[in-house]
C-alpha cells in the first residue's frame, strides 16, 4: 500500500458520513487476524515492481491498486488548489484525512479540511462527483453547482447517491461542458461552458453558439481517472494494457492474459463499484489458490468455494439437548408446507435446518383431498402485498401422501442425514388400534420422535381427528396413553390455542405419558370478507369458505403466552415452540419462555429456506454480545440501542441558545436554526479528537452463554397481575432532542387516555402534566424509538 493507512479508495475517497474509517478498519482486521501482512508506505513503480515480486519467490501476484490519476479537462490544465482548482483525487483524500478519526496522522500534524467558501462548481455525474458535492457543503461552501455533459437520465451515479447532495441543496446544471476558465488575481473567477447537443447519431457534442458563463470561487473535477504514471505502467509488466488503459485480464478468473501467475481486479480491469472490486478480489483469490495448490500436486474442487471468515461468534454454542436428542441448532421445519415432500426436507437440511417435523400423515383409510385455493395472505398486513406478510390463513388439510411414502422418507432422511433430527407427525381419529399401528410404523422407519397432531383447526375435526381430539382432556390423555404403550421413542402432543385452558390440555398429555408438547398450532380465523359478502379464500362457484388456521408473526404474542403458561405450570416439561418465529431474537424469546427448539414455516413462505442462516448467525451474535455486558447489553438483535454507536458529533445540548430553550422544536424555522447551530458546532470541533475515535473492541468475554443456559430465563418474571408492583409507579418522559413535534402523543392521550399532555400551539412541544398515570400509550404510538 502506497499510503500510510489501509483501505485504498474506500478510506481516502468515500466521505466519513457514508463510510466511517472504522468500518474499513474492521475489514482490514479480519485479514490481519488471518495472518495477512500489510506493507504500508510501499509504492509500486517506486519501491518494487511486479517482476521483482516474482523474482523474490512469490507464487502469485494480484494487482488491485485502482486508477490513481484524475482525468482533467484541458480547460483546467496547470491550475492548482491555491488557485481554487481540485481534482477528486486531491479533494476527497484531504477531506477524509481531516474527518476520519483513526485513519492516519499518527505522530504527524493534524490535517485540515479544504477551506472552501462561496460557490463551488463540481464537474461530473458519477458517485465520486456526488461525494465531492456533499463534501463541499461540509467544507464551507455556500452554494454548490453540479455540472455534467449529459441529461438527468444519463447520470452515472446510483440514485441513492444522488439523494444526499439533493437534500444538501446542490444545484444541477446538465448539458454543459467547460471551455475556458477566467482567472482574477490568480484565482478562479468564472467558468465558461458550452451547451451540449445530441446529434442524430446519438452522440453528444458541444455547440459553440450556445455559451454560458458562471461565477465561482472553486472547481472540483470528478471526470473519472486513469493509471497515468508511466513508471507505474512499466512496473506492472509483464501485464499488458488495453487502449482504454485497463489491464488485459480474464473476467472469469482475474488472470492476466498470457501471465498465469499474475492477476488483477477492481478499477484496473473496469469495475465501477466497490462491491464489484471486492468480488474481483474473491474470484482471483480462488484461482490463485487453485493454481498454487495444483502446482504442488494438491487437488482442488472444480467449483469455486470461498470459505467464510471465522470469528468467535461462529464458536457460540446454540445446540440444544432435549429428551436425549441433540439438536445442532434450535431451528426446524414445522409440519406444514415447507415439509410437504421428502425432497423439500432434504433441501431444508442442506440449507442448515437442524430438524424437521414431517407433514402430518395418516393411515390410508384417512387419506384426504385438498381444495383450492387454500393458502392466502392474512388481512393483518393491511394493503402490503408480496413478502413480509404478518400472517397467512390456510384451509389445507394434512398430507395427501400415504403412510408408506412418509415412512420411506423418514427412513432415507435418517440414513442420509445422521446429524439431523427427524420427527414424524401423525394423526388418527379416537381409535387405539389406529394410533398404535401408525405410531409403530413411524418408529420402525427410524423416526427419532413423534408429534401427535391433535390440533388441526379445520377440516380434520369434522372427521373426528385433529381439533376434535385435542380440545378434550380425556381424549388427549387416552391417545397419549395408547401411543406411550405402543412405542419407546419420545413423542410430543401438538396443542391447539383454540381452548380455554391450554395448561389443562398439556397436563392431560403429560398424564398420558407424553414426553413433551408442541405449542401452538394455528389460530382458528376468518381473515376477511369481500364487499359482496364472500369470504376469502372462497372455493368453487358458490364462493364458499370455512374457518381456517392463521399462522405467521401475528400469532407470536399468543404463542409466547401459551408456551410460558405451560412452562410455568409444568417446570422442566419439554416444549417445541411454533407460531410466528421469523428472526433470531424471536427464537431467543421463545427459548426464554420455555421452548427448547422452534418450528418455522410462515417465515419460509415469506422468503425461502435460506432464512435459517440469518437466524443461526443472529442467534450466535445475540448470545456472544450477552457475554460482552458493556458493549452488548440491551441489543435486541436489530438496530443497536440509542447512544451505543461509536460515531459521535459535538453535543448540541451544550448550545444553550438553541437547545436549552424550551421553545426550540424541530420543524420550520426552528429546525433551520438547529441545523445552523449544528454546523457551527461541527466547524469548531476537532473531528479527529480522541473522543471521536471508535473504542477498541477489547478482550474476548470470559464466558459466552450457551443457548441451553437461556432456557426459561423469562419465566421467573412472568407472574399474575396481583403480584405486580402496584406501588412502584412511573410517568411519561419526553426526550425533547428526539421529539419531532408530530403531536401523536398529545392526540392519543387526549382522546383515549388521561388528557395528561399539553401541546404548545406554536412550537408543538409536548409537555407531560402531573396528572399522568404512566399508562404508556403515548410511547406505544410514538414514531420515534425511545423518545
């Protein structure tokens, strides 16, 4: 690396408000932890060449140094920063050095931001030009004009990149190209532009008859870049360059043409985004690995397989032991649509799911035929369509495949996936012989455990099965006794939430010999009725429907209540949780409420089987951070809690004339004054001060909890209403720094609570009165977290 800091363009040319240095430093430390050695302050073409590296004995070389020389329009030839002219290669590194704490300057003088003022002209329409425009405002420019040669439709920058300078107030000047710069007293005074016109051949060309002159104090050129330095080009030999100044390389491998040991990627081969450059590096790394291994006689798979980074989070133990069964993680396919066939379960196991519960099957005499349609989006999502549904309703029955089919599937899965758990879900009517036969057939097939479906809320109950058996304590107890007498493997009774007292049903299952329970099955529902009176899903020409089973995240609060009730009533009784799990933190909630493992389907319906990898990583991260009490306390698995981020700005609470005054809200002229005060504070602050340098991560935690340790953690805090601390009252508080003055807290308190909030008619500041009873409704409807 030529510079004295890591990260290349990501460090030097992407501003801190978009990419703070510690984000790059984290990536670098992942490499150094693996043993990668960085040589800083060493320049290709000055200190070494590609060939000299080869001569030193390196078996492969990768070039990824980008394009260091800025393209400059001839109109600006010879101009320098002292005259008001910067290229992006001059301007952005200076901005980064002065605003990215921890990046450089160790033992050196503190660098300063470029001192801009007045009007700044930025030339270009790519991502770099957008960064220059927004940074110019932050360096003191009062007015920034973005000038480019083509139309808005041909702006090269990503749309989200363009949004930042637009919000900052940049002015846009399309269809112009610079022709001449006018200096006054040795500095830029104005720039003369020609209008660009599009010809019949589709090409843009300047029109000498259309001239525009604009006064400005600074010009920042962001017209792209090239290798430039001839010494650098010569040092890349034996690599060759195209007429466009890019290295000749195979795009599939990154290998330089005609030089099997030399590879290149990134800007040097034509990549236009950081993510493309990163992919070039990963692709080339595989092919370098392949070349070196094969040259030493090693075997390398034909398919490219890049290993993932390994961190202490990967070592966190999320395995669970229950009834002598070892689950490598708590995530399983529920007895639902994701387990419709054996092939689907196989794909689930390959994706990372630790166990499955087969689609419920019966004896052949009870085989079913489904109707259509039978699975629909729930109305709880409102008018949100596509993935992300909060509920589904189905009127699908059990599997339409035979017991022979499912016993064969179980047998094959157990043989082919010895480290996975296979649970067979079975259903019969209130008939001892049927339950005995089906349970013994599933056990003989090799199932690790059984799940007795006593809770299907639709269709099967009309046949004397499912819900018809699971709502009567005596029936549940008898069925469990029959199965206990028939098999030796563990079995779970799947409970319905559609009862008055789920603990009574769980107690009957336990009394009958069940080893555990599954809670909960779907909630009986009627999702919606059309304006013509037809409910959905409607079947056939008569548009008839029936009560279905609701699944998804809308069920989760009910599932947590039912699971915790059973766990409190029967301590240590194993529970498989199901009902609305769709993230790692949801899983931990279920475990805290007493469920050892979780079954999932609706989340897969919303996305696909790969969601399990997010859940595995997220759950490990949650447990790992629980071991880091200082940095991980309060993390819910999603956005870090307020105040925990390492990037800080000067504290506006110290600006008495703006914030301390109670009549300074965050809208209209008040917000304008706040932003001006913030700008003044930032201008006076030392952005590289030690207080803004991200804190070191510190040593590894002494002990990271296992998932098994978290089982039932919430149960001691769940109690009856009468045991709650009635004398420990609280009242509402409003964080005026976060408050956006929307008035929602006032409206909801005034119309549905205790009229305990006053709303200032002019400043819109909410004020909580002494009559507040602390009900919490204002916080429930506030759009700002922790306000």
